[in-house]
C-alpha cells in the first residue's frame, strides 16, 4: 500500500506598490479614513447627503499617500 504525503504550501500575495493599501484593511486604516471623512463633513457644516462622497475622497487620499 502506498501512502501519500501532503505538503502545506504558504503563498503570500506579491507586493505591487509601497505605502498603505485598503487590502490590509486593518483597524488603523479604517479609523484614519473615518476621521478624515469626519473632518471633510465638518468643513461643510455637517450638511447631510455627502457622507459617501466624504468617505470616498478620504479613502482615495489615504491610498495615494
């Protein structure tokens, strides 16, 4: 009788660029984006209806750093 041996292979994602990315999706990144979005809202006087725009702009700024 032949026994098959299995081997675990660890595969890491290739690093494509330096700097923070949302792929890491850690709590610090999300907190940074949330705070930046809050300040964007504050500068507009908390006018409703721009929450998504504020978040997406803050997210884009975070990624570009």
